[in-house]
C-alpha cells in the first residue's frame, strides 16, 4: 500500500502555511495544500491523498460541496472539517454528510494533531478492508469461469495479465462459451472494478436506435426527443463497456465507433460538439471477422483498433475434458439454489454429457443441469432425467474429428472407446436396460455385452424404466 498524504484546503494562505509547518514538524506524514476546492479536487485526482483537512467557509466551492465531491471520487478518503465557533452547526451538518470529524478555530494543537492522526489510521483501515474485499472478489470472479483444460487455463492466465491494463480487447467464440463472463472478469479484476460495467447486446437493439442508445441525444434531435438523454458510453464513464456481437453492426455505426476508439470522445445525436469519455472498450463476436472484412461487411481499420489483445473462449467440443468439472459446478450451484440435498450424476449420465455435441455450449449444458436438478426424484441424476431433446440425440459428435489431433494409438483408443460407449448406451436406452434384449439387437452374446459394459464402466440399471429384468 503506497504512502498517503494529508491535503489541507483553506483560502487563507497564512493559515495554510501555519498548518503545513505544524503537521510536518509533529507528524510523520506528507502534506499537500490547496487554496480552493477546485484545485483540491485536482490534487485528489492524482491519487496520493488519504486525509483532507478542509475549511467549511471558502469562496466558490465551499467545504461542504468539496466533501460531497471527495465522496464521489474516492470513498476511502477521510475528510476532517475546520470551522469557527460561530459555524459549529455547519460542522455538525458535515458529520451527517460523511465527514469523519471536525475541529474548531482557534485550534488546540494537541487536539488537531490527534484528530489528524486518528483520521489517517481510519483511512488505512478502510484501505486494508477494501484491498481484502477486492482479493476475495477477484478469487470469486476467477472461479466463475470453470475449467481445468489447457485452453481454459490459458484463457484465465491471459485474463489476469490483461485485466490490469487499459488495452482494448476482442473476445471471440461461439454462442454460449462465456464471452460475457470473460468480459466481466476483465472488468472485475481491473482498476475500474468500482465503476460501471455496461453490456450492450448490439443485434438486440434496432439499428436506427443503437446509435442514440450508445451516444445519447439532445432535445429536438429527432421526433420524440423531448429532452436530453445520456448514452451508454456516458453511463459507463470511468468504467467498462462491452459491445457484444459487434460483428453484426452496420458500417455507418462502425465508422462512428472507430472515432470513439481513436479520439476517446463522443458526439450525441443533435449536438454540434464532442466531449471526452473515459471508457475501456471490450468487444465480442461469434462471427469470423476476417471473412466479413473480405466481403466488405466489417471495417479493417476498426478490426485492428478492437483487436489489440484477442481472447478465444473455447467451445465444449474443444475442451470435452472440462464437461465433468462444469457439470459438477452447476449441479452444486442449482442444488443450493433449489434448497435440495446435494445430488450427483450417474456414470451413464456423465458419459452421455461428455459424448454430446453441445451446439449451445456451456449455456446449453447449464440449462440441462438446472432442469435435471428440478425433475430428478432421487439423489442420483440418470440420463432419463434430462430433456427429451438431449435423449433424442445424446451423442452426435464425430469422434474421429476430435481424435485427429492425437497420436495414432491414442486416437484409435479414443475413437473405439467413444464408439463403444455411445453404441452400448444407445442400445441399452432403446432396450430400457434389458441386457438380453440389447445383446440380441446387437447380434452378440449376452456375456460379450456384459464384458463390454464392465470394460467401459456402463451400468444397466441407469437405463431402466421398469423393473430389473436382466
């Protein structure tokens, strides 16, 4: 934690000088001064102030207004008010407005120094508590993006490296892979975490409205604009804005976004002037922007402005080894939310989830687990507890395409295992767990089928709908 200073604010220069000399002589803290509220806010914006000692009565911005502005800028800064005997009621009012304490003029030096010392201690305590809360929040944020595969671990490492910077980020990935969550993690782990995070689903807003939503408008800009309206970039000032599915916006709006990224300023509709905004931009898309550039649907210069750092959120087809971890995470979460005893997934249910091609990715898996928690009657979730859509097409994945990245022996083993698991699971499902019937349909001996089931850890009862007739 960096060393923080005391800022003394008083419009009387002789008072400033006297207080500065006293504090420097008696207390081991750095001292800054300002003779008006505006200059004081400028000093505070540089981030080195821990305690403000401010006079109540000053021309222009008085001490009460300064107190309010300091609270908006940084709630960890502790403010002590100075007042004359005739304005004690103002000092009491300042306590109600958030001041830590007040001292009266003429000062008792011992009382003044004691108050400043206690205020500095209070500031340090607030900072320690905030740092602890931030670390806890960072840990919770990181744990929301679940996975232990190499691609997921690389993504998490990149998020933690990039979050502390101010660079623009482009997140690519299929629908349901966690692009929004990745953007929120970047914000939560950044220095902007205490400021707004605004997510804009670009395709969900009609094109003729999206511009005014992003940049705002002035009264009379168009029919129905009866008053000024702040845009989403202004609402995100000091924080982060996520432009979700940016690949679908028009070329006209792309040109205006390019100007925002280049100049860091916006112009509301109907306004003749631009104004600065301090916003970190994160964009996401499930489109292939290179292809859209080639067909003239996306500006190349905007692409390079957005793609300072790129991140890819992998589909479940890319990280099938993460499916058990993700499924267990959602299972624990939804059991807790539904206030039911903790449930578990049967081996057959887990194998079915691993084998499935998840077009909706994590979002689809999440919905299936949530549904299974609600509709399963026992402590174990079996395949039949999932939706009819999932049971209809439990494993359409092309195992060969996944195995091509492996060495021959591993690939052969992987393909054979997936084929056997998928074939036998479907066979048992169609036979409602009747092993004799399943063996007859497969054209093999019952003992051979039982041997395959033992080899691949497949349990017949998980597929039964009636009594066990095996």
